[in-house]
C-alpha cells in the first residue's frame, strides 16, 4: 500500500488533466471498483451557492435522527481529507492511502487505453467506495460543477437538491442563467423528487420543465414566516434562534442566507422522514451542531472568513453581515481567480469597505489576479485606499489594528487564512 504522501502526489498528477465534462470515465472506474454507488442512499446537491451549507445542515440533522452519514464535498480548504467525511469526521490518512492504492491499478489500466482520469473523477469513485465499505445510511453528495456532466452524476439519489442558480463557471456551463439551470437540472432523476430553493423566473421554468419530463416531483423550499432571529454566542459559536411553523430552531450557522438554506433543508427532511421512518422533530435539533467552515465564519479578533467567489455569493454574504454589522465600514481582504467576475464582486463590496487589501492566490492550476491588477480594477469604480500584499501573513500584519476584517473572494483564499488561524481539526471535523 502506498503512503499518504504518495497518494497525494498521485492525485496531484491527475490534476494535470484538468476538467473533463462527461460521465464515461467515472462510470468505468466505479464499475471496476464494484459499483459502490449502487449500494448507497444519496442526497445529491447542486447549485451555484449554498451546497456545502445545506449539506452540513442535512449531515447534522440526519445524525441527530440516528443515522450514519457520508459527506462528499469540494473543494477542500486545508486538506484533501475534508472531501470525505463520515459522521462529520474527515477520512484518516491511512484509509485515504488505502483507497488510492485500491483504485490506482484500474486507473492506470484506463490511462494505458487513453482514458486519463481527472482528480475529481478519481476522488468521486474513492468517496463512493469509502462510504459503501463503511455502510453508511445516507450520503450527502455535492456536485463539483454543474450537474449533467459532473462526475458525481453517476448516482441514482433518493432525493436531489438544487439550491440556487447564478452566473458562475460560464466557460463550461453557458452564459445565461437558463443554460446553467439546464446543466444543474441534469441531477434530476426519473421518478425521484427534487427540492429547489428560491429560484425565480426562467431558471425555475427550466428546472420544472426538466423535472416534468422525467416524472420527478418538484418540492419548493418550505414557505412560511421565519421569526426575527435572536443571537447568542456559545463557546465562540454564533447561534441564531428563530421559530418556523411550530418548531423552535437553533442554528449554529450565522447569516440571513442560512435561514433561507434552512428552508431547503427543512423540505428535504420533511420528505425523507416518512420515507425512512424517522421523526422530523427528532432531526431538527441537530441543526445546532451544523457547521461549515468559511461560510460567514467569525473568528476571534474581528476576522470574518467567507468563501464567496461570485457576485451572487458576495451579495448573499453582505446580506448575512447585516445581522452583525450595521453602518460601520470594514477592511476587506480580497483575492480572486481570473475566471471569476471579480469586477462585479468589487462593485458589490465597495460600499461596505473602509479600504481594501488585495493579494494573489497560491495555485499551480489556475491564474489569479495580483494586487496591482485588482487595484487597477477598483480604480474604475472607486478611489478608496487599496494595499497590495503578497501573502495572508502580510495582509494580517497590514490590518492588525483594524476592528473588523473580512476575507473573501475565493474558497482557496479562505482556506489559506483558515490554515493560518484555526487548528486543523476544526476544519477536518464538523
């Protein structure tokens, strides 16, 4: 068996093959591995934003109801082990290496035949095998990008979820929200229900049209008044408390958008409860234990870290911050890749910012803006002060006397700051 370090090196080499849209290679490797995906109950989640947060809530609620859960997500923040969790705990280095060792010979046979697997295709089959070997009750299964041709779409879920639709990954998914909705609708399976978030207009029409063609029941996110939330801090965790219908909810994920994500999660649980013989009221208290790193995560010292990386995500972030920040200006530490709509993100952030600190992202595989480029971009909309940093440590030093600092623009940037500021186990175990 290879070591954990050897396994990481092997996967990093697969990354060189980039993004491939299609299911053939993933399906072939899964079949060679014994078709583990056919032994599991999946909740398949797609959406431009909110996938991880909804998954974290479902993970916590189903565990409270007495089930074991697998959770496959991407990208990771500080370690690839985060992508594979059972009952909230990241896979061990030993199990990670064992899975790579088990699948590598089949992957190499495929490569000899000209079928070079990508990192995501390989890890998707790894995840299915891991969860099947451990016989978990439910798997929360998050798409990487899109849905129709995403590697995760080899499964037949008990329920699909589409959180929202926004412009992102246009170079792969299309330039209009209708195009993106069509790609995400690919996870809707015949005669399987799909829960959709608050998706207005043409995008919603695309989703419902695809569902009708597949005889799939469409369940819209639960409607009804959510009471004005109360907030408390318990062991450095912000808890928002509110009433929905007859339920008193304690949710350990801050922000207004998490209340909207809650509506989606409530609907999924409401559907699953009679189908799998558990009580909804037994599951909902688990939301107090839900946690998803880098989603409006508030750290000591006035540092807020969020993975918002597209205009819709940044707008959602600002709406959530209104729960904590009223009219005060804050320092914005920002970094972004060049395939994102960074200019519009800056336009949205500008009214909130006292000033900006820009820095590049550390990635071998994608190109990020540097500080000078982002400053030039900002000058088209604002004369506010902008500083350039070369790394997170420098950005923190430049802003050390500021009362509130917001880190956003990319999940990769969020991961770099979490790696500096929190113990690894706080990210690995949720």
